[in-house]
């Protein structure tokens, strides 16, 4: 692009210089020719070549040419029939003699004429005179001067102008290259940024140009586009990472109950084979069979428990999948205070040793699905019971036109890196994923999805050794 711009500038500049040189040369030549023509015309009518000074008929008798003509001038006396009587000075050639008709026309015209021959161009002026004793016949005096000096001047000016034009084009090429390079520097920056991005550096940006210029607008638009592209790539990487982590965690969570079911099934088969081969007639055999029956019942119970666990994980995944599709929930007027009371009542029955308090300020009504909202509160309370040994407080109130429900504890709290991922699916702070330290890691993900499906938000504020607070904010019922 820079080369094309430079070639275009030089082409236009060269054409302009050439036209200027041609026009100047033509004007100079016309000016010089005009000056010489004026001198010739004036001299042909000067007294020293007119009757009264030196008669035209006696010019051929003059031997002292400088006394009659200035230097470089040529004078030719021509008879009426067009023949040359003499030339002054006599040792010099003059311009070609025109025909009699041309002599007659030139004599009637005061302007000088230009004639050309092998020796060059001549500016000529013709004047007629009477020839005594020749029956009224007229002769002609033609004064001429060579235009070689004028032509040489024009030629030198043309050559000098062409040389100057070449120098000007060379200087213009150097200066234009620098100016174009400076002017295209923003595009060079764009190219360098594109190269960096192509090599994987998505943080590369185009330097901003001077405010208010087209380059600045282009840089701003490109940087905005690059920021969007970078955010898109980062989101895609995060999404891919979440998908990989999700697949890993889901596989782990489902593999555990499947492995347990498979092991218990094999144990059940072994006990059945052992029981078939035993002697049913002895008391020892009856006792062994009774023990096998008890162990078989325990195995069946374990299989049923693991199947329930796996079914629960699958149900949670299906629920999250449905919530991702933003379904229409059942909307009715619901009091969060009643839901919190029912959840805490059930939790006290299952954990009588735990302190579970409810703090409310009158009814807190919202529009939503009662069953899903109860699932939200139950999951938050269960999460607090499982992960903290401390007292748990559930508070509900209305403030600034929204309903707020909080689940607080004064347990060990969570570090910042755990808070950042606490709502991710299958995420658990326990990397060993022991069943004694928590569930499948879907509870808080379901809570957030349900709250967002109701048009609300879920936040967690926690600090190590100071406990955690989960805050649910929902639109207040109108």
C-alpha cells in the first residue's frame, strides 16, 4: 500500500512538473520570439533603412555593415521579381527568400514572420520601396535575425527545468516515503497487533491514535472488537474447562454408587451360592443360613441405598438441565416465613442436637413456586448443617421493595478461592470427595438456578473462622 501511494504521488507530481515545464518553455519561447520580432519590425522601418538616410537602392553600395545594422542582423535587398540584389553584410547568409506573393503580403503586414531553413529559425520583417527609373517597380528590403540564441535559451531552460524536476522528484520520493511511513504507522501497529494475536497473545491492542482523527476511531473500534473476541475466547475456555470438570465430577459421583452396587451384587451372588451348597438338616447349617439371610438383607439394603443416591444425582442433573432451558414456573403468592418455619421444623426433628433459630419481621411474601422455594431454603439449611458444627440462623425480611432471606452460621467459613466456585456444579472443597464431608456438589448449584429462575439473586459472604452468610434476594409480591 505504501509503495502504491508513493508511486501515485510521484506520478501525479511528475505529470504536474512536466506540464509546468512544457508550459513555461512555450511561454518563454513565445516571449523571446516576440521580443526579437518587435526589434526586427522596428528596425525594418527605422530611418537608417528608409529613404532620407540611406536609400534602399543604395544599400547594396554600403560596405560598413555595423553603421547600417546592429550586430547579428541580416539585411537582404530583393528586386521586384524576387531575385536577391545583395545581402548586408555580404559575407553572411541570410534567411531564405520567400516568393513575390509572400513578400507583398509581408510588406503589407507590420508584424514579423518566422521562417526556417537548414541553418535554423529566423525572425524577418519586409518593407517595400520604390525603385527609381524602373517604371514604378517596387523593391523589397528584408531584415532578419537568427533565433538561435532564443532557441538555445529555451533549450537550456528546458534541460535545466527537467534536471530540477528530476531532483525535485527524488527529494519528493524520499520525503514522501517518510511521510507515508509516518502516516501509515497506525496501520503498521494494526498489523503487528494482528501478528501477536495470531501467535496466541489475545491481550495485544492497537495503540490509540490522535483523538478526533479517523485513525483514533479505527483504533478504538479495533480495540473494542479485540476485547470482545478476547472475552469470547476466555468464556469459551472457561466453558470448556467447566464441561471437562463437570464430566469428571459427574463420572466420579456416578461411578461410586455403581461400584458399590456392583460389589454388593457380587457379594450377594457369593452368599447365594454358599447358601445353596450348605446342608439344611443340621442346626449349624440353619444358623449359617440365618446369618447369610441377615447379611443378604443388609446387602440388598446397601444396594437400594446406592441406587437411591445415584437416582438423586440423576434427578438433580435433570432439574439443572430443565432450569437451564428457563422453564415457566408455577407462580403463586408464597410467604417465605412459613417456608422457613417448615424447613427448620423438619431440620430440628432430624438434628435435635443443633441450634436452629428463625428471625423474621412479619410476613415476607413473594410470587413463585412453593415447592421450589422450599427446596431453596432446605438446601441452604442442609448445607449449613453438613459443613458447620455451629448454630444456624434463618432470617427473612422485606427491604427496599425486595424480599431477603438469609441463612447464617458462625462456623469455620470459606477462603476466597472456595467462595469463587461454591456455586459451580459438582464443586466440593474436599478434593477427596468423601461422602462423610458432603454430598454430590449439586445442592448450591440447584439453589442458584432456582433463585435465578424466580428473577432473584444469590450471594455468599464468608470469611475464615467467622462463618458464612447466604443471601437470597427475590422480587416482592405486588
